[in-house]
C-alpha cells in the first residue's frame, strides 16, 4: 500500500499566503489608523479658531453695549481667526481633491512653469528671486497648473521661513532621464529630526510655531500629492551654506530615447 505524503510545497504556500495576507492587513490597519489620526487632527485644528471666535462673540454680547471701545479689537480678532479657519478648510478641500484626482498629463515645458510662477510671486515676496541652471526647454509629461501650484507653494514657504533680505533661487537641472527643479532659500532651515516629517499632514516644526509665522501644516502634504500626480518625487535637503532646499524630480520626455506622447 502506498501512503500519500503531504506535498512539501503546500505548507510553504499556505504560509506564504498567510504572510501576504497579514502584510495586507497591516497596511489596511495602518491606513485606517492614519485616516483616524487625520480626522482627529483636522477637528482639533478647527476647534481652536472656532473657540476663539465664540469667546469674542460672547464678550461682545456681554460688554459691547457698555464698552464700545472693545469692539474694534474684538472684531479684528474674529476676522483673523476666521481667516485661519478659511485657510484651513481651503487646504483640506485642496488636499481631498488632490487625493482623488487623476490629472491629464501633456508635454509641459518647465521653463514656462517657472516663468509663470515667478511672474505671480515676484510682486508678493520681499526676497530677491533668482533663476539658475538649464536655460533650454525642459519638457516633462505633466499638468502645468498643478506644477505651477507646487512651485508657488514652495516659493511661499521659502519666503515665509527666510529673512526678507535674503535670496531665493529656483534652479533647473537635467539628467539623462529627469528634469529637476530645486527651490533654495537662506532661511532657518529644517533640522534632521524634522526633515522626515515635513510632508506629513499637519506637521509643523517647533521652530515654525511662532506667532509671526502662520500656517496649517498642510501645504507640503498638498505639494507632495501634486508632485505624485505628475509622476514625480520631492525631497528636502539642506541648502549650503544655510537654509533649505526642496528638490522636485520629474521624468523627462525630451530625452533621446523617449518619445513625446500626447
Ligand atoms: P506650514 O503651513 O506650517 O508652512 P507646510 O506643510 O507648508 O506647513 O510645511 C510644514 C513644515 O515644514 C513647516 O511648518 C515648517 O516647519 C517646515 N518648512 C516648510 N518649508 C520650509 C522652509 N522653506 N524652510 C524651513 N522650514 C520649512
């Protein structure tokens, strides 16, 4: 009589399946935890300005009739906090749209994107703005508007986190397969401990949490998402001798080996 032996491959396969399943479960759980954290952070961030507005309204209701002199300051405070709320809600909407978006990608010349962003930003920023690097057409497959949005956000941050008298540089470079836009500033820089977190939703370095610098901590999360939609990557490194440097890398379509597709 022949005895059927267990097929040796089978337990291995089952184990592998179980392992893959567990890995998948872990990813799903991590995702759910992240979503919960995000909702909780968003609620918390909105609660602060809402509470501040409510306090001022109640103050006005109780005291404005007898003390009209408090009215202007109270209204200014309400206006400031309302703007904070509006910015936060606008950013949340932009992020949610970017999370779901699929962009139509067409050949875009980065030189045009840089020129458009600089034309818009130049009148708004105190710093000196410079463009260096590649001068010839740098074509990527992208969505011009979203790339402009990326550049504008990086320039706004560079301006926000560096002194008015410094220089902000947009540097364009090209490798065999990519075009690279780097936005460099001479500001406060980002510590090694903060660097891995700055693209996380709601993350703000302690050094950025001063009364003079306002922000939501969502700007770079939106930027990262938009870069991803353009099939690119973004990293942050130190600028030399000081400040930060955000580096956006996009696949080029004007290389010798690749065709430009519509
Ligand atoms: P925020 O609204 O706080 O500016 P972001 O998502 O745009 O939010 O940036 C996240 C954090 O990264 C900021 O709070 C700040 O700590 C840091 N950061 C971003 N850009 C710069 C920069 N150019 N220089 C220094 N720190 C920066």
